[in-house]
C-alpha cells in the first residue's frame, strides 16, 4: 500500500485550514486516512504549523512519501533534516551526539529567524497604524481649519450686516429727528 503524507482540506470557502495526514495514496483528498499528524493554517502570517515531529519522522522512516507542500512543511519544521542526519548516523558518518548537536544548532537558528520575522511584521503593523493615525490627525486639522474659516466668514458677514442695519437705523433716526426739527421750525414760523 503506497502511503503518502499530504494535506486534507478543512475550513470554509476562501479560508482554508488543513490537516496533515498520513493516508493511502488511493484514498480521496479529504477522505479516509491512517493517522493525523498535524495541522497547517496558511491564513496567519507567518503560517501556523502544529506538527507531531516524532510521528512524522517515524512515517518518513517507514517510507511514506510527502507531497510537495507537505515536503516544504516538513522541511520547515526540520523533520527532513533530522531524517538526513539519522541516515548519516546509520552509515557511520558521525555519531548520534554530533547529529543531535547539529540539529539543535539548526533549530536555534531557525527559531531566531522566525522570531525576527514576527518582530518585523509586528513593527511594520505598528508603524502603519501610527502613519494612519498621523494622516487622520492631519485631515482632521485641515477640516477644523476649513470649518473655522467658514464660521469666521459667516460671523464677519453677520457683523457687516448688523453694522449696515445699525447705520441705516441711525440714518433713519437722524432723518426723523431732522424731519421733526424742520416741522417744529415750520410750526414756530407759522406762529
């Protein structure tokens, strides 16, 4: 029975989530499987992979063939490198302690690269948020200036209109008092 390590799709449309399974190559993609050895979620950044390292290594040593995507996942997690080192130990190229030291060193370097990427992503996200906030503040200030200028223009127009009305009222009052004075003079002249 040809055994494959492959992905079994789950999740909803447009938001896939995969189980990493060991299955007969003749079985359907999402159908019958022998063992589930992990999960893969490509929707996060970086993609989250939960893998049973020992079970994956055991199945590889038994002869299970990973698909291309699963090969990349196993390589990312170090399963293929560990299998390579164990092959070297079996051939007598180096001791098991040396193989374990090489693998530990590789895992530490890999963890450092992953954490650096996560830090960069979070720093970029916070910088983008600060830039958005600064842009929003700038737009808000421009709108506030425009509103203040419009209100000042309206207040100036109202003040000019009030001054005009006051001047007209003063003119009317002056004309009325002048008319009353003229009328009083006429009555005084007639008398």
